C-alpha cells in the first residue's frame, strides 16, 4: 500500500500538475489512513487488495469521534476516492472500495472579513512608515485588498507580470490557470513606490529567481508565504478585531465589499479565479447577514 501511495503522489505531481498544497494535504490524509490500516489489519504493510468499503467507513467513523469538522472529513474522503480510483484504473487494486462513498455535508461558516473602516485605518497607519520594508508591506496589503489574489499567487508574482500602465497584473492561479486581474489606483501607487526601493532589499540570498520577484524576504530571496502571514497577522491585530488574521481574510474582504457595493457575483467569480460560481456564492451569505443586522438596528418594527 505504501508503494501505491508513492506512485499516486507522483501521478498528482507529474501528470495532474496539482498544487503543492493539494499534494501535501492528500499525502497527510493518505498517511493517516495507512496508519489506521496498519492497526486495523495488524500488519506492518497492509495489503491494498484487502481494503473494503467498511474499512474506510470505520476510519471515517473514528475521525468523526475525534471531533473533526465535516469539511476536514470531506477533504479526506476526496483524497481516498481519488487514490482508489487511480489504483483501480492502473490495476493496482482489483476493486474500488471508495466507489459510491458518501461525502459528509460540509460546514458552511461565513467568511471572516475586515470592515471598510478598519481597512482604511490599517492603510492609514502603514502609510506612516518610511522604510523600505514599510513600502513593501504597504504594497502587499494594497494588492491583497485591491485585487483579491491568493497568498500563493502573490508569492509567485514576478516583475514581468505587472502592467502598471494598464493597472493590471497577471497571476498564475490554481491548476496553473493564468488570469488578468485589474487593480485600483492605490494598489498601483503602492507598487510603484515599492519598486523604486525594491533593490535595496537585495541580500546574500538574492539569486536569478529573486531578481524576477516583486516581493523579497529579509535576506534578499523571493518572499515566502510564512513571512507574509506573519506580517498580515501583525497588521490586522493592530487595526481590526476580526478573529481570523490571515491574508485570506483580505481576499474575503475584497469580495464581500465588492458585493456590498452591487458588483455582479459572476464578475467577482472571475476576479477571484474560482472554477465555478458555487465557490463564490458563500459571499452572498455574508452580505445577507449584514443586511439583516442593518435591518434589525434601523427598522422600527424589526424588534418588539
């Protein structure tokens, strides 16, 4: 079974061109199932041909008893289904025990968002800094909030992807799909200001890849996700009471504020790079909740 997992992960990498995040998540899920099968069959190397649907259901039941969220279990089901579909098609397994496996209904928590007022306060505060790092941080925050791009898309952004004359950027999204995203005047100005001092961030680890990158880390290499997450968390703690403090909150805020101002949800879908409209519709629930709150506070007949 372990050998089959290795082959499947190589298949995801080479043939499917899956994202590193997807591969890491599926690898963790399959390794957890592998450990469960070792205990269940009392074998150091479980025989993949002995795994039946009841085996998978027992594992899912154990995950549920441990209190895992339905969304987490649903992702693990997706990993298992994809893995056994691959094994069955390649002749590694004689049957597909994950066929017709029921996926638990995902929880639909509303996205965390920052208010418009908090975003304005955050941007005003970061405008006070005069250092090279402050200019880069301001450009990062303006780009997140002004375009709604993902963290991975910002990390991989190159100088060649910027078109400041047309106020737009080219990003490489999920599934290696490219899209053009417009940006506002403030994001453009912040980028221009950052680019003027960007080379001052060069250091001992600046290589050819870093020289192409828009944003750089402390020693001059291409900026990495963890450094951005720390910076965004620090800035949001100073300016907002939102519970979740991550770059994705700025993406949520971008979409929600557009929707609140009347933007077409199909346009927002394209801006976010969503493959289908269902992924974008979660933001309509956020706006409905806001409408309810405003109604209850403002209408004289809303409360007894």
